[in-house]
């Protein structure tokens, strides 16, 4: 058979094209993710995200077999 009309050669050709394209796209995606990570790290760094958070609730300790009335649970 002629190699240009051999079905196995055509399948191999398309398979390797898909593998090469997939490898290229995964490398491009990896570089984009590294860039995106650096961009997010730069945006999140700074005094805006370093300040402590104020908590406006009192702590609620929950223990096993501890009865908590419904009225108190709604208050907390």
C-alpha cells in the first residue's frame, strides 16, 4: 500500500499532531498559570491584607453532650 493512503499512517499522523498540540497548549497554560499566580500574589500583598480582622462576636464553646437552649443558640 501507498504510505499516503495507509489508514494506520493517517491515524499515527493525526495522533502525533494531537499530542504535539496538547503538549504545546499545556506548556502555554503552565506559563499563564505562573504569570497569574505572580499577579495575584502581587495584588494580595500589602497593608490591606496584613491587618488583623476585628471579630464582633463572642466565642461560643461547644462540647459533646452539652445542652444549649434554643433561646441561647439564637442569641449567639
